[in-house]
DNA sequence: TAGCATTGCGCG
DNA sequence: AAAGCGCGCAATGCTA
C-alpha cells in the first residue's frame, strides 16, 4: 500500500457500487481518496489495517463491520459516527451552539438490522426502507469534523474523547459477539426442557406442564378454567376465595390455598416453554451457537439493549446449555457490586471505598456499623441508588446517608436536579434526556393558582418519577462506561493471545474465532470468554487486568478496586 | 385483522 | 402495585 503520508483516520462511505475511502491526517485534513469496489473492500481494509492501523470512521458499525467479519477481517479501532453523534448532541459538556447539535440527519436512535435491512437502507425506491444515518463519505467527513470540534471545545474534552472511543469499541465488540456467537449445546437445552416440562408432544402441551394445568383446574373446581388469560384466571381465583388483586407470583405466594402450589409451578413451566422452549431453540440456536443481536447504546443510560432472542434475559435455569467447544473452556466473569463501587469512585467517597476495598462491599458496610446484616446493606444500597422511600429499604437509606454522606449527596443531588426538570450527566459526559413536553407542561400547570389538587398530585408524582430516573442514571450510566472500558481493553488483550492449531474443533464460529480466545457474551457487568483450554489462565488474567485498567482509565488513582468473580469451566452453570 | 396496551416475568 | 432503576418478550384482550 502506497501513501505519501500514513493516515490517522480512514473514513468509509458508500457509493453505488462500492466504497470511497478517504485518508485523513491526525488533524482531520484530507490526504487522498480511494475508490474501492464492493468485492475488494474486505481485502482492501485488511491491507490498510495491517499497514497503518488507522481508526476507521464510518456511519454505522454493523453496516460495515458485519460483512468485514464475515470475510474474516478484524479491525482494532473505529469511530462510530451514529453512536458518537447521539452522545455528543445530547451531552451537557458540549457547547450549546455546537454544530453537531444541528446535524439532525444523524439523530438516528433506531436500530438498523444488520442483515436484511442493509441493502434496503440504500434502496431509495422502497418507502418502507428504514431510516439510517447518511452513508455518503462527504457527509461522514463533515459529521466527523463537527464531532471533533464539539469534543475539542467541550468543557472536558478528555472525558468525551474517552467516552466516544469506548462507545465505538463497544460497537466493534457487539458485532464480533454476534459473529462469534455464544457456544450453545442444543442437546443439553433439550434435556433441560424435557426434564422440567416433560416429553415434547407436537400439537399438545408437554406432559408435566399439562399435569400441572390439570392440578390447577382441579383445585379451582373448573375443568375448563383458562390459565393463560390473566382476567379469566383472576376471576377463577376469586370464585374459590383466593382474593388476590393480580395473578403475579409474589402475590400468589402469600396465599394459603391448594391452588397456589400447582399454579406457581404451571406459571414457571409455562414461562420457560414460551420464552426459551423448543421454538426458541429452533429459531435462535444454529450450529452450536446462539447469536443474539446486541444494540450498543440502546438504553438511554448507555447500557446495551438487545433485539431478538432475549439475549439479556437468558434464564439461569438454562446456563448449563452454554458449553465450550471441545478443547475450549469458558471464562465466566462478573464484577462484584459494580454500581455501588462506581458511586463511591464518582463521588470520591473514601469511606465507601474503604468498605469496598478488597472484599464484599456489603460486608464492608456491615463492618462499618452502618447496618446490622449483609441483606440490610444490600437492600439499603439498592434503595439509595434507585430512590426507595418506603418499606425496609426506605427505612435503611438514612443510615447510609449518615455513614457515606458524599456518595449519598451525589445521588440525592441528581434526584433533585431531575425533579426540577434539569439534566444530569455520567462521569464521562453522557447526559440524561430532556423531560418531554407533557412532563414540563404538567409541572408549570401545577404552579398556577387555579391548578386542581389532582393536577398538583400528578405533577408531583411525575417529578419524583423523574428524580428516581436521574438519580439512577448517573450510577447506571457510569457503570455502563466502566463496563465499556473493561470490554474494550479485554478485547485487545484477548486478541494479543497466540493462535492455536486450526484443527482443534469444527470451526463453528468461523475462522476468525476458532483459533483464539474471544468474547462470547456480555451482560452489563458480566462477560463470558471462549478460550482454548491452554489459554484459560491467560484469558482469566486478561479479564482481571482489563478490569483494573478500566478502573484506572475512568477514576485515575482513586483508591478503589473492582474485584471479579472469575470461573473457568466447560459449562457456564452458576453455583 | 392489524396495531396497541396491559400483564407478568426473565435479566442486570 | 414488589418498596425502587433500566430493559425485552410472549400472550392476551381491546380498539380502530
């Protein structure tokens, strides 16, 4: 690859029959342009990656990276314009008149299906085509320039630089997670289903589920009772004297009636069948892999969402089905009490950091004398971060307020700001969404002299609702930032591990993932790495080292650790 | 009959 | 209506 000057950035844009690649120098000035045919794109990117290791700038990561991964091409770094636009255009750290805020064509929050929607995105004839961000290279360059300007002139450029880099790395990880898939043993899943639900019987309910249904109907004294319709079930329950207000598990469990036990069993089984039964298995597991669609930045707080397959709701009951390939192991790791630790760091609360250091944070709170038991410490801490006002949790929060005033002041202030209609930001600068028009109208209406009592009550309730949201936003959002930094660094460390011989096993994940430790699952504060068995310890160390790095990147020298629970296993079964 | 709201429950 | 945050999904029932 010849180039007069190595590019720091390469911006990719779509053309009618391929791509335009524009080299930029570190200051963003254009160096040269290359027209690349669609069929040449993957090898072209691969050569450019190995020659210059640029940061790739593109409008939407799945639109570019999915196909590259399918061709076996990995890139180290990117800048996802769509995701970074959403952060920067909303961030309170960015100047109010920054040009990035006015570039509305980039306000695209909707997820774009990487597979089927990709061609449609550029099909202008199709009115049902989903709306995506601009795919043209000059539009991309202009937006990139606006984003760099927004960051450079921001109140704290360093934080936004970190956040946009982390968010973009997350986009790469999400695409790679989908490409690699989570190793899933369909036979084990089938065994669990059969064990819990009974034999699969086409056209009828599985045996044990049907049996539970019969026992429920007997207890209800109605052989035709409908169990899957909430209103009908509620009426049936009332007829036999079970005077519940809902049919939810927690309320039923408090009742003493012969119907309760079989009904709870039925609900549990029915849930498993409909959410993760044989139909789910047929639809979502192929060739030993579950490939969920991750949606980076899909939650307002910055957490990832998922679309299809319920990737974020795999019941623990089914964790046994997550099984490493022959010759591989799983490194299953989760962070202990991530959110309270993040709260301690962002508030600079050294007392809370002391309670957390080197041990179970809740045990540390008990040792400090603030509360009596671990269970109390946990419910109090959750209550403080979620805004509990009543019950045991609400009662315990004031004790934490006395023991950890700095941490509690931070979340209390975030709640007050939210109640007043203001916005709050995470540690790295992701800002909460502005209140909607209806919310603001309700608040101003409530201050008028002729406002009714009902209007005032409603406005107050909405204000408190928003306060609990902003209270939690800063903690949940900062925890999501920590997790992104963890993922990004872990991804790099794993890629640095050596390759193993290719004949290890059937390369069900494709060549890019068959010979090396790679991320296989991510859920808020938990990762699963699929690693060749001889690299298990190295992978586990990478997971721990990446966590330490994430803590330093976000919080510098603040004396707080992020201990992990790490297990090396063949199946992901917990406990 | 399609689209929307509600209920309930899985995950962090 | 789980006392208190953030999600996705299936089943059902109501409405246009």
